[in-house]
C-alpha cells in the first residue's frame, strides 16, 4: 500500500456544504481516498464561516488499496453468468485426479474419465495427419529445405504450406489482418461454396475467429443494448448462449425442444414464445439454432429448416446458426444441410450468422482455437462495427486460422494426401457412431432412464427419473440441484465426469445429464459398466 500526498483546493465562492459532504463521503465509501487530516471534519462543518473564505493547500494522505475489489463490487453480470460445462463437478474431478496421482489406491477407481466436454484429443483421439503436417511446415518453413522433406511430407502438403506462407506476412508469428489472412478466408469461402452447392461466399463476409465462441461473443456484444433486447435460445441449450447473454445484460427467451419427438423444434412454439416476449416489452433480436444439437444430438431435416428460415423472415429476426457439429451426423437417412444453403435455395436474403469450429467434427482440434463466422444480409455499417470489434483483439491466432482453412479445403481425390486423410476421417466418424450406439443402449437399459438416439454431435442427453427420497434429500441440502448432486455422486463413485441437465435448461420437474461418447471404443464399454453398477446401487439406496 503506497501513500501519496495530494492537495485539495476549494475556490472562494458560494459552495453548498451538502455538496462537499456528499463528495467527501463518496470518496470514503469508494475507498479511493482515506484522509488523515480531516475529510470527515470538512463533511460535517455546520457553517461557511467555519470553513473560511479559502481553503489553501489542504493536505491529506491518501491510500490506494485493492480492498475495494471484492465479489460485491465487481460487475454483477459476471457474477450472474454461469457455465456448467466447467462447473463445480469438474472442479471436484480435478481434486480427485490430483489425489489419484498422490495415491493411486485411494479411490474406488483408477482414473478420471472426462465425459463432460467435447474435447476429443483429451480422451485419445489422434490428430488428422494432413492438418498437422501443414501446420508443422507453416510454423517451421525451414523443414521444406531439408533433404528429407520430400520423404516426410507429401507434395500437396508442401504446396499448401507454401501457398499459405506466400500469402501470410511474417508467417505464423506475426499479426494478420483483423478478420484473418485473406488467403485463408478464401480457402474457407471455397469450402463453403463446395458444401452449399455453389452458392457464393464473399470473403468480406467472413471473420476467422478463435473458436466459434468468440464469434458468439461478437454477435452478442453487437446486438445487446440493454435487458430489453432478447435472443431466443433452445432449451436445452449450450451454456455459451445463456452465459454471454447474462454477461452483456440481455434477456434469454427460451423455446423448448420436444424430447418426446426426438428433441424436435416446433415453429408454432417459437411463435408462442416470441409473442410472449414481445408482450412483456422485449425486443427479440435473434433466434439461435444449434444444428446438430448440443446437448441433444438431434439433427434437423430440411423441411424443418425451411420453416425456421420463413419464421425469421416473417418476424424480422436474425438467424444465428451454430453449425459446429456439421460433420457429426450418424442417423440413417439424416445428413447436414447448412442454413446458408436453405436460405439461398429458398431465394431469400435474410440476416444470417453461421458459425463453424475446428474443435468438433472428426478433427477435434480444440486447443488450436480455430473458427469462423459468415455474416450475410448485414449492411456495411454493421460489418464495419464488427470489424472494429475484431480489431480490438488485433487478430485471431494464426495456427487456428491455418487449421480452419485446411478443414474447409481438405485434400481432394487424386491428391497424394487424400487416401490417408479419408481413411482417418471415416475411421473416426464410424467409430463415433458405434460408440454413440453403445452408450445410448446402455443408458436405456438403466432403471428410470430414457435416452433419445444421438443423431449427431458428440453427446447423449438422457432423462433420469430420480427417486422422491433423493430429490427431498437434495432439496434439504440446499447446495445442489438434484441432477447435479446425482452427477457428483456418480463422479465420486466411478470417476466419470458428466454435466447435470440443470446447466443446460430442462422442462421443470425433469432431470437429465449430458455425457459425451468420446472415450475410446476400448473405454466406452467400461463407462457403461461403471455407470450401470452405480445407478443400480443408487436406485436401491433411495427406493
């Protein structure tokens, strides 16, 4: 704590004592200044005469401390924000993991299995060779000059690396344009056009971002002015949306997915919820759709998507399409179609933001923090403001930019890397489908548990009928929702980390949890077995 000397000069003119008192008390209350020579006396003088006609060089010591920074004085929106995917259960998992390192026999399980988050490489998924080879060369271009280079790296890998480096000022260690390297955005645009049947993508509409989460924050920061601004979000939802709305002071308008209809999205219910919000004085700015769904795993069909697009046009709301699981569709007869393609096929031009990421799909490069957003139907002024937001952060990380370009422009048939790339891609996706089937079947075999098919994404979201005795016990404890307490008990008995449904939102009176099916095929059977044993014992205890 440092003490500094400062001076207070009060002009010789009429001055209300109440004003001076308020000023002094405000300084004291905010703990900005702590006077040692009479600030409080100044605040309590009764007459101007006692102050004198002038107060010259009134000196007092001030103390600046961090004592004023407490949980009660920070931004209340930060306190209101919650993110269940990395909440109390994950914190406890970290403690148990540390305990196992110190004493591997101290717990009734050998390791922690993280089923709480879509983080494929953390549970053993191998990176795609093509991506890592190009990344290696862009990070260390001198490798291309080594005599062994042609033996280590296929010709298309070398060509991609050279193309990227020739269009990147200063390499991967330098800042790029705020929206991302133009050549990498062009690679993304080419991939979007190929995916969407030739519909054009302008690189000026593309922002490369540090994961799709940053894109979400850009949009929420831009849309939300105060708590009268609202965004429609599916329930259950990915907590990024509720968290960002809480942070920026907006309002979440829920629309409920129908669990009895495979987590279907009913546009008629959208209209009901929209009208209700408007009647309450809210200005609904946007509708968020997650396809394939997180945490539900549901994949929309094109007819449903057309209804959603028409709804957004009729009601004049922005459509936010979270499409980070676009490669993860497993159900027979289902496939992914982007909302951009649906909009263009319908001949419409509605405001649309589409988001993609390097973290999901079969790539699973979460730590690279690569992503993009494509902004359609926005006027130039709004895009200029989005550019300004991106500029504050200077640029997205270069490794993530490179990877996003490669994800959207992979090796083509006939190119040297294509055969290995396709083999790795198909192996991961078919394995994910088998693991999803194994997990969902195991969940549906549990007493009081029902789970819809995981049509896509990386998750199952089972409904658990918890015994009344346990619900009462959880309520009496007052610290955790019943489903959260169930998940905590599951962790402490088995080492399996899942996320309670209350962190995603659910119909009142129902309880769920979200689990990934990312553990390896060697481990997923063990996950089902441990979960089954725990649940049977749990139900016997609380009957």
